[in-house]
């Protein structure tokens, strides 16, 4: 029978994995919620909500169109709900 060697580093990795296992889903959900809020802030002018920093968020438009596409697909919308955004 072959003996396995367990190093201290592997034990630490295993310990971190066990400890963080329960929190991974909550952390992912929190990151997704923050991304959704960021999208809302960036596209708030299109929804009729005044945005005092719209000049700066307009510069982000090319970068966040892909995120917006993923968001509306995740929400179950086949097409973009906003007329000003042509992502698909």
C-alpha cells in the first residue's frame, strides 16, 4: 500500500476550503447584487432616474454592454428591455 504524504501547506489549503465552503455562495450572490446595482447606476438615465455622474458612466458604456447582456439573459429576458442599448 502506498503511503501518502501530507504537507502542512496542503492541510492549510484543505482547512481554507472547508472553512470557506459555506460562504462561497453568499459571497458570489453579494458580488452579483453589487454588479446589478452598478448596472442600474450606469443606465439610470435610460430608466428616467437622474444621474449626476452620467458623463463619467457614459464612458463605461462599451465596457458594460456585455455585462448588461448577461444580466438580461439571467433575468429571463430574451431581448434587451432598454431601447437605447443594442446588445443582442
